[in-house]
C-alpha cells in the first residue's frame, strides 16, 4: 500500500466518523422516516457544504480526488470540526500548509541539564510519538516501570495501554487515555508515511484491545496543560498539573508540578527512597 492510499483510507474513516456524530436536528434538518445511518447522510453533508453529492461520496470513499482548501473549509464547518480536527482533515487530504518537521529523537546536554535542575518536580523529554527520551530522578521515582522498559516500549502511551498495574496508577484513566489517543492521532497524521509510526500503531493495536477501540473512534485533539490525578502504591493520592513545552520540532519538555502539600511531601519521600536504594 502506498502512502497516498493509506492516507485516503484514514481520510475515509475520519470523515465517516465525524458525519455519524452530527444529527439532522443539529443542522436544522428533519430526521425523516426510515433513517438507517447514525448522523447525517452523505447527500446531506454535500448539500450543507455546497459540494456535489458524487464528489463528496468519492472523497469519503477514499478515491484519488483533489480537495481544495475552500471545499475542506466548507466540509469542516458542516461537520463542526474543531481546530485540531480541521488540521487533521487538511493533512489527510494533502493540504497541510507546513512541512512535516523531523523527529530527531536527540536529547542535548542542555535539555538533560534542565531536567536535572528541576529537583523534586518530575519531568521528561518526549517526542510526538510519546517515546520518553530522557528524564530526571523525580520522574524515574514516580514512574519506575516506564523508565525501566526496553527502548521500544519506553513510551507513555504504550505503558498506559499495556501495563495494567503500575506503581503510580493514573486515575480518571478512561477519560485521560481517550484524550491521549486523540492527541496521538493528531501527531500521527503528520507521519502517515513513516514506517516507525505505522509499526507502532500495529503493535499497540495487537497488544491492547482498548487502544484499538479508541483508535477506531478517529478522535483528534491538540496537546495542552492538564491536571492529572494518580494513586501511588505506597503513598496514596497525588495531584499534578502537567505543562508541555516545545523544545524543538516534535520534541517536548513535559513538567509535572505538584498541586498540593501532600504531593510535595510524597515527592520528597520518593526521592529519599530512591537515594537510599542507590
């Protein structure tokens, strides 16, 4: 399968999933009798977007046709796509304005120095595929299984989907994991021609039925700050705000800031335990 064919398959699935979530009532259409499909019909999307029914049908079927930015804008408005979903649509349709940055995977000494100077604040350097490339002692103390994983599995999304009971367990897991997969899909659409990305999705789908189910939903989201709650096996509940800073194209510095005194004390204790174990 060529890169273009793979992208058209993704485009077809994405358009269908977004169409099926828009009900006729949401766009002031009568539901009508004998409606067999969830959401809008293809001809309704075409009518609302002002494009030909045959043309839109071919686009959703993944046929090799060209879509202009103006047409994609009209479809985006009709399907009520948010910013992340619109950018995803343009990339799949071959209308991305920006070149795909290179994911070098290189961690400079300056990056490691920043990590080490953060003390009790867990922090790591990650690429857009969620591979954890570097970390400080606080991050290793909080997520010991992740940093000890072999290189191909030293990945925050892989660990969240495949490892059922880590030392530090994410609460609100269903919601947070669904969002993580949506952010990952947004990055994936910039790398559909990468064998490494394709292999990662295939391997993780085979290992985790949960990931495969979430991946099939076609949800897309932009990365951003989060409040995350964890339960440590020995120290109980922990709360962090996570901040993601772009260090270079496709490389992020992610910092976990404790949100309360209990979490601060727990991190100090974890660091002491780690130091004693050396």
